[in-house]
């Protein structure tokens, strides 16, 4: 493999691993803040214990997320130096704001929160975790603004052979950035909710700390139900934005080859990228793709054949990732509705509790599928329409990247095993009182 492919694989591996921890940080911080706020308002000690129990798991997850995020950013200098030189004036400023305005705030108050249980008033302690949640989501906002600029570059000019920032407000307020942030963060909240519900369901099946885990489950259920519905609605809105600014990605998502008005949506098909066609097409809905993408059944949807082959994203990967993401999103909404309807007797429906336990990995898969679609669907561009990925890679040898790639895989595998083992041990152990005894 050449240096380009190795650099892409290394960055993909680092991104996918890092994103195993980011969504849980975003969502679980908010859930813990809600639990601790209920404790402050009611004075019921069980909610304090909830915040402490889920907080342990949160801290393990947070620590690994920080470590992997730092190494990920280093790659912009080591593996993608031409990209950094070309767009660093814009991309670098956004990452710098993320670090100074969000990361330091998050890191400071998570320390205050962790060590301040017996030193701070309950109200101020709750404020600390809300600041952690706010800073975590603020950090995500700036990173996603940077990624959105790569998807849809605005507010720049080409000067002296590089892209330079001309309109900061346009960069941070463009609709695609707002849509990407809402879509990603909503998915993270669903993941955190299913994480809490799944672990709670495990303990309910074991009939351990029933009151504690019923309350945890119900808090996470309301949280997940709301954001599962929001995600389905917003996914449609976000898809319309993608259709407007990245029509090649839309065509790849649907494996749509011929430009048509009143374009149909095909429920089941197998893309045949080599022959520029589909096989085994089943269930056509006339005009549905035009309606979904452009809100009019008569709208024209541009097919893949109208794009040069060198500027088409990989169709099969985009097609599968899109359907995995959407299918799981619909499943999450269905499961949360069922759980909500049965919420008053959850512990008696063992089949449903088992479903929630085995569903813990599904939001992770959905989030990773979404990132695959976002990043692979942008190819062959690293900055859409402005700079191709092949022009962004560092002038280093393939052997150098291969060594670092292998090292990343080994180190990340060890970190991942350690992190998930520690989270697993703490999750199945159950809550403890301040005296160290199970409640």
C-alpha cells in the first residue's frame, strides 16, 4: 500500500477508536448532571449515589477519550502536513478555540467535581458537572464546525497558494455546521441513554438494587425517547442539507445512477459499482427520493453517472453505512416507545430487559456508521470541492506510516481492552454507599 492509503487507514483507525468514547462523554455527562440536580432538588440520597456510580464509568471513558483525541490531532501535522499548510489558517483556528474555550474548562471542572464530593455544597457540586457537560458539548461544537467546513468550505479566499479565513462568522454559523452538530450530538445522547438503560436492565434481570436501577433506567428512557424522535426528524432535515451541498454523496447513499425527476426510492437493492447499476431492486416508491431530498416529488435528483468517476465517493460503503445508520435510528425510536409504554412494570418484562442489554453496542455501531458516511462520502475530497485527499498527505515514506499504523493498532487495542474492562467491572459491580457497602 502507498503512503496515501496507509495514512487514510491510520487516521480512520484513530478516529473510529476515539469516537468509541466521545459520544458517551457527551451524553453521560448530561445524564449525570440531571441525576445530581434531582438530588439537589429532592434531597433523596439515591440520586447522589446514582451520580457517583455513573460518574465512575464516565471518568474512565473520559480519560481514554482525552488520550486518543490528542494523538488524533497530532496526525494533522505528521500525516497530513500539506493539508495543514493549505487550510491551517481556518482549520487550526477552530481547533485552537476548542482547546482554549472548551477543553480547559471541561478538564478543570471535572477535577473539581471528582474531588469535591465532600468539600463543596451540593448545589455548587451540581453546577460543576453541568459545566463539564456544557464544556464537553462546546468542545464537540467547535470540532464539528471544523469538520463541517471540510464538508462545505465557506468564508475563505485563496491567497498566496493557500486558503485564508475572510469571514469567521460565516464559518461558525453556516447551516451545515449547525445541522452536523445537532445530528452528531443527538446520536451521542441516544448512545448514553441506551448505555445506562442496558446496564440498568442487566441489574434488574439479576434483581440487584432494583429501586436504584429502575430510577436510572427511567431517567435514561425519557432522555433516549426524546432524542430518538428528534434524531429521526432531524435526520430528514440534515439529509436535505446534504442533498443541497453534496449531491454526489446523496447519490452514493442511495446508489442512484441516472439523473431523474420524480426520482423513486428503492427499499432494497445491491449496488454494482463496476457496471454502474443496481441488482436485485425491490420495492420502488415513485417520487419518494425527490421528496425526501428536495421536498418535492417532481424535483430532479442528480445521478452518479453525471459525476466524473474520479469524483464519485465509494458507493457500496456509503450505501451500507447510510442504511445501517437509518435502520438503527428507527429501531432506537421503536425500542424507547415500547419501554415507555411498559415503564411502570419494566422489571416484569424480562424479554424486553434482555433486548436492552444486548442493544448496548447498537448506538455505537450507528454512530460509527454515521461517521463512515460523512467522511467516506466526501471522498475523493479532503475539503469538498477545494482540495483532494491525495494532495493533502505528508511527503513521508510508506514504511514510516506503516510502522506508526501498527503501533497505533497495538497501543489502542491495549487501551481499549483496559478501558472497556474497567467500565465493565464497575458496571456489573453496582453502586456503593460512601461507606463502601452496596445499597
